[in-house]
C-alpha cells in the first residue's frame, strides 16, 4: 500500500518508487554485442493466376484431389518456358541465310548431285612394310624395321619393330621436309613386346609421331624419314634399303554422303 508521510498540517500520498530495470549484463570481454542473423529463404516468382487457383482448389485435410505440380525456373525464379501464340498474318520470320541453305539442299536432292570436296594429305610412296612378304626377314637382317605409318591432320604416326637385343635401347626417327638440307629427330616410345615365336627372337614395338605444320602441306611437298636403333653401343638403321621412306602431299577427293547433305541446316 502507498506510504503516508506527515508534513505540518498537510498530508501527501506518495507512490512507491519505480522499479529500476536491471542493468544489462555485460560480458567480461570487449567484443561487441551479438545480434541475431536474419535468414530469409529464396522464393520463386509468383505463378500465373490460373496455376495459383489450381493449386488452391482443395486444401481440406484428407482431400486427395490436389495433384502435385512441378515447375521449372531459372536462378532468378523466372519461367524457363514461354508460350507464343501467332495469329493470322503473324507468321514467324525466317532468316535469309536459313532459307538459302534450305534452297541449296533441296536443289542438290532433286538434281541427284552430291557435295564433293578435295583435301591435301600426305600419301606414302611405298608399300607398308607390314604388308610385304619379306617383313620378318628384313627385321632379322636390319635389327629394326618400320611396320606401318599413317597420316592425319596433325602429322604422321607409325610403329617400329626392333629385336630385343638388350634391355637398354633407344629408338628414334630422323626426318626432313627439305631434302635433308635440315633435319629433325624425335624419340619413339615403347609400346609392347611380342614374345618369341617359331624360333624368332623377342620383338619390341615402339610408336612415334612426326608433327607436320599445316603450312608445309602444299602440293608435291615431301616428307622423308628413317628409323634409328641404338643398343649395346651399336647403331642400326631402316631407311627403306637406302631410298628413305617418302610421303608426298597430294589431293584426295572426299564425297559427302547423301544423308549428310541436309544436315547443313543444323549449322545455323
């Protein structure tokens, strides 16, 4: 109850002192007061009114009439699909380069013509040693013999057979683009071993790659090379019996199949 305080002939009623709020608790450290971090979940953009009404058709507990819907959206929540309605007289415009491609393909189809291209590539001027009947005898005689070489856009790839005379060995290919005025040499890598068969010695197979710059692929340009085998302090060569292995740059025709002609419209 409020206390009564006499003062002369007058009486005053005093209200109880207001309660002081307890001082805020302070940590013993000097760190600032921590504040809660507000976390918000990202939401997609609102759907169309029709989809919203369809989704809210029935929310009565136990009702099974509502169907689950899947909606695809991008990183910003926008729709990934868009329906475009064309009215009469609003036909979509087709670019002129697409129409020209379609016209060319139709002309080729009805005229029974085929697209034909010519490309330049290196063609061997020798028979592949692996296809020769004396391949085994040449290997036994020379200790090293080229097996096969193939040409590609990047250069020449091939395989070389050597007799396994010793474990330590080195196989390389020496080649030139200008009739041996200057030369280059690359090392071949061991690929696999062929065990002894019919009294023949074990054979190691090496692979090599000769890079050929595109600007050197001109008509009638030559690439010449020979295989080199070093083992036990000895050196053996396979230079196609003194003539070297030569490849000549020639034109090679390529005809595009009929089923590929209309595929040009995909490169728009």
